[in-house]
C-alpha cells in the first residue's frame, strides 16, 4: 500500500498557519512630534522575531489621571512574535528609551509609551509584567483602536470580547484623526 500524500488545500497550496503568537501593543505619545514618535516606534519594534501585521487608525485622546498635559495620540499595533512575554517587554522598553522617554511623573507626559495589551491567550502575572494589561479593559483609547483591528478578540481572563468591553466604557473623549 502506498503512503498518502500530505494534506493540502484544494488549490494544491499548503495552508499557512501563523508561526508565532498574535500580540497587540498599545502605543501612545503626547510629547514632541507625536505622529513621528508613533511611526518611529513601529519601525523600531518591527524585527524578524516581531513581525508587524496591522496598524489601527490614530486616536487623539484626553489624558487620564494628570489632566494638565497635552492630549495623547494613540494607536494599536498587531504583531506576530516568537518572543516570550518578558522578552517582548524588554524590547518595548528599549524602544521607549530610544525615543527619549524618561520615567519621571507617573501618568505624566511621555514621548512614547508601549503597553503589552494581549499576548495570544496568555495570562501573565509577575513582578514586571501583567498580561492582559491590567487597565486596558477600562480605556476607550485602547479598546476603540483594538476593536478596529479585531472586535471579536476575547480577553483570556474574562472571556469578554473587545466589543463588549468597549460598550461597557463610560465617558472619555477619543477622536479618530486623519493621518
Ligand atoms: P508605564 O509607566 O505606564 O509605562 O508602566 C510601566 C511599568 O509597567 C513597567 O515597569 C512594566 O514593568 C510594568 N508593566 C506591567 N504590565 C505591563 C504591560 N502589560 N505592558 C507594559 N508594561 C507593563
């Protein structure tokens, strides 16, 4: 009896499976040229082991916490990665530093903030890292761009979809802006 050929799609092409984890990064800037900062952040983050898939639109958002500062420009980026969660955090922090971020006032102005919102379906709780991001579910400036990219995505802790989380947020001014 002859061996069966490997399973193929009807077209004859082998089906393409993503090789890494799907991760969503929240980017924000409210100092200097905010558009250039976000563009540069995406360029610097992108690497062979952190592959950019899609970018949301840009959202201008009212600062939370310390109100007496410029409005933020926010965006969510979808990547596929072979990195482990803590390696991704270090990579993100390196890019924050490269863009001149100084950690001074909590929730204060910054050239770049990178948050790991979701890392596949992983739940991480360690000293330096909590995933899903501990506050993403209450922030319209994160959920609106995230819903643009993947509204059906579910939070691995609560199993609520991004659409459901967004519907539950009250207040907070966000405005989608032209690039
Ligand atoms: P922030 O000043 O808001 O950028 O907070 C940065 C701190 O939050 C860093 O010291 C990180 O170790 C920690 N952190 C915990 N969870 C996350 C996450 N999901 N994404 C980014 N930073 C995180």
